């Protein structure tokens, strides 16, 4: 399709490349003009656990796997780099990287969003009375989840990091910033508004880094990336990286990108993404809406100079509980085995699994909660544990949805879903049952990557406007609730009892 963008002229560029850098794997997907997947590639990378509650990634491994799958997806599509109209990037949010500007070498491993090492730092800031300020300016709760305290930890604990940062020798970024730095050979140090809004350093009202918050977290402005639009050409790939220089034109934190990909662009529309974690977002329009139920207010995207916003509930462990069943317990050999195993029993047998491996997110915000399996009897088998693991994803989603309905003052009738776990029909049906709301799965369930592709394609004219891409959204299947409400309420009551057992477990631990 002919595409025009400044300085390039009209060329026959027929595809968009989406880079989807997730918590456990790097993916690349080539989309065509109809929003269909032409080709995809994916590679997992190491999860590093130096201490209980600590989670790290090797930034260079993230880069190498992401570059590798990009090349692989292009090759699988049977195209070359000049056939790519633009690159869109979506990423695991909050994960924090600090690197040397001169060499591009990370000063330490990336601290992952799941990492809880700064929980005590957050407690101290709360004790000093700073939480209302952070909440008012950023829309976030003061929690170790977000990037700001992770950045401060690196500056305080890596040798010479603070002095070098203040001298302008170091750069900070979330994963989008790191990938763009590498893709451009260090020519661009940027982030978009959606990712910036997850740092505890960004004022969502002014749309800029906030000096008062920087002072409270002792972060020098010199390390920060420039905040740019979510849909705009911000740079081109470096010479020699691909066979042609490709514009980087879309950036979105993974959940905001999924909201865009699900076409939840009208206030009140809600999507839930089932990935490593589980993230529900409601589009709230052009003004931030602050939560009364400990949900997050976040920037959804910045397009044409205008910021739009969303309410968000964040569940830390969703699909990762299946990975734990596979790698930690050895209950299954492959993630796809969990569905058949769980379906081999008619119910959970009274077993509840609370996957609070990294604490609890929305709406509980308990960094000291820990994983719990309760209700075990001699009759309990691996199938019951597998079913309890799947059900835990649905229960946590219900907790978030109920808080969101309370904040919005409406009863939702539909939940749009995406992410790998949505292919599990047992989970999707159980989700509809416990919510009492129909669950709608789209034909293209890779909506996080699709959202990044849409953001990039709009910026270069690959799609002419939002209406053209909204027309592409199609339903694969609708799951209608069919469980009696009394049964659903009984199950939720059991979940709430189990949840209570997991709370504050590590509160007084010392290391």
C-alpha cells in the first residue's frame, strides 16, 4: 500500500512490525493492512531471582531476543525491511533499566515490575506523609511496583551510580526507552506518555516530569528520557541494523496498547489482558478520573498533542501462575497442558490458590502478601491445584472489576479480553460465570501487539484514521455467564477467605 511520511516519499510498504517485549518473552509480529498476522516469532528469556521477592532481567538478553525475533518474523513473512512501513513498540511497564550513555552498557540487571525490594522505601515515604502527593500528581499508589523507587534503589546501591547520573553519564528508561536506544544506536532517548505515567515521576495533569516528585525520590533530571507522543515518528533504526532504515512510530505500555488494540476508545469501555499479570483498563476520556477504590489512574496514550486516560486494576500474577505450575512444581510439562488437567475434575474440590508471589496488586496493594494454597485434603490431586490456579486468575479479575464498577458508578455488561490465556475456554467461561458478565474474545487476540501496530501505522498514514482500524475489530467468541449467582457468590466467598490468609505474611520478615 502506498504510504507517505515526511522525508520518505511514496513507497510500496505493505506491513507494520510490532515489537512486543513482555515479562517472560520477546515477540515480534508482522501485521498486514487488514490487521491480520502475517508472521510472528517469540523467544523466552531468563527470569533472575537473586533473593526472595527480587526479580531481575538481563537487559542485553532482552535486546538480543527482541532483535532476533524481529529478524525472524520478517523472514517468516517472506518480506524484507523495506516492506515495513513502521515499527510499533509495546513493552512490559515499570521494569527499570539504567545504562551508560557512552557505551550503552547497563550498570546492573533490570529491576522487574514484580520486584518488591523497595517496599520498605515506599513504607518510609508513606510514613513521612507523601502518599497523597504522589497519588494526586501521578494517579498511582505509592508502591514498589512502579519504576521510581526502583531507579532510586539503583542510584543508591550501584557503585558510583548516583554521581555518574548527576554528571549526565547515565540514562534511565523503561523497556521501551531501552529498546529505542538500542534500535537507534543511541540516537534517541525517549519514552511515551503512557510509559512515563508508570514511574511515580510524571505528573499526569501537566503531562511532564515533576520536579517535586524528582526531589522526593532523589532522582536527577539528567537521567530521564524525553517524553514523546504514543503515535508519531520519533526516530529511525540505525544504519546496518536492518537492510533498510525503518521509522519507529508507535510506543505504548503493554496495557495501554492493548486498550487501543481492543478499540476501547470511548469512555466506559473496558478490556482485560491475560498475560504474565492481569490488567484491566477502562477508558475514561480526556480527563483523569481518580479512584476511590485504590485503582490506578494512568495516561492511556498521547496522540496529536492530546492525552487520554484510563482507570486500571493490576493483578501481578496471572499467566505466571501457570508458568510456576510448569517450572516450579512440575505439575505440567507445557503451559497448554493446564486446561485439560484442570478440566479433568468437575470443580476445585475446595482448593484455593492465591498466587501472591510478588504481593497483591489492585485493589489490595499488599506487598507483604505471599502465595497460599489452602483447602487441601487427602483427596486433593494435581488437577485440583491446576484448576485452583486457573480460577485464581478469574477471582483476581473479579476483585478489580467490582472496584472499577464502584468507581465508575456503572454495572458493566461486557468485558473485552485478550492475551494468551484467553485461548483457554475453561478459564474464559469461568471468568464469565464469576463476574456474571459476558466475556468477548476477539479474532485477533494479540491485541497488545496490534495496538502498537495501530499506533505506528496511524503515524505514517498506513491507516488513514481511527475509524478505519476500528472497523477491523471482530469477535471470535462470546462467553455468556451460565453459573447460578448463588454458586458464584459461594466461590467468591471462599476466595476471600483464602485471600485473607495470604495477607501481611512477610510483614515482619528481616534479612
